[in-house]
C-alpha cells in the first residue's frame, strides 16, 4: 500500500508532509455542459416563480403583472449563482476578484477600450437596425417606467439589480471565468495562441447567441471583454465593464421613457 505522505525536501530525516493534489480545472466539454445547465436552471427557476405570480393575478392582485419579469429575472440569476457555487466546490475557475488587476493602470486602459468597443456596437445597432422596437427586457423596463399611476419602483429596483449586478456576475463567471479558460487549455501549451483565439471567439459567439435576437451586439462586447480577460488574474475588471455596459443601457432605456 502506497503512503500518501512523502519526505519533506530539505527537512530532517523522518519529517513528512502531505502531498497536495493539483487543483482540478474544467474541460471544454464540461464547461459547455455547465453553460447548458445554467440555461436549464434559468428555465426551471422561471417556471417555479411564475406560477405563484399567475395565481396572484387570477386572484385579483393587480400588481402581479408588474412583478413578473423582475421576479423571474432575479430568481433566474440567483439560481445560476447557486449552481456556480456548487460547481466551484469540485472544479476550479478563475477567481472572482484580485486587487492586483485593479492596481495596474494598463488593465484600466484595456477596460476603457472594451467599453468603447461595446458602446460603438450599440451605436452601430441604432443605425443598422431601422426597427426602433427594443428587445423584450427593454420593453419591460419601459413598461414599468411608464406604468399608469406612477412608476412601481420596487419591481424596477429588483429588475435593475438583476440586470446590472447579478447578470454580469453570473455571465462573466460562466463565459470568461470557466468556458473561455477551458477552451483555451484545450489546445495545450504548444498552441496556446490558438487556444486563446478559439476560447475568445467561441465563448463570445455562444454568449451573443444566448441574447437572441440582438445577438451580434453582445457577441461584439463579449469579444472585447474576452480579450480583456486574457490579461487578468481574476474577473474583477470584466465584471465591472459588463456591469457598466448594462447600467448604461438600463439608464438609457429609462430616460427614453
């Protein structure tokens, strides 16, 4: 029977230490399965939360419809965060926060560049897509802001929290924290540059397609954030950039009302 202990290098005879296992990391197919699992979790959370709201609306609770999208969006994000916390216990991912990223001014320049690219994609969309209709989520924000009798600030605040904080956190964790590094490692160290190209491209494309129908705008800023994340030790700056993008869009939709 082999002992899990080994002699401590440079130590006195008879001194032993416990061998440390290398941290596990996601394979590319495991990361893709996790993306699929997050989608299933969101659907399940949506079904679970929509049933009591529908019952409340049938019983005559007039504000139930106003809470529908905010509660579903909030519950979906919280459910995915729970899934990610469970997954993190048995497999590694890029850390959520590292102060060294924030201390390097070059990282902030890269973050600014990602923001400019993202803003440019949204401006181009305004000119390319002649249809002024907003996506479903933006329409819900407008509906809350223009509700008869005054804006219902409680559901609007819940929706804003989900869109500006929870959504960037979950999406950066999945796409730039797990999926991108897993795809990047798939080509091995010899072809590291190819892994970086594949990781950024594929993760950005999937990220964009999951925001259908306006898929190409998230794909563009997903590409920008993905390139930014390659230099980062953690998800701190990608999360801040993503949150700033969502906050800007949220404010613009509110002011448009």
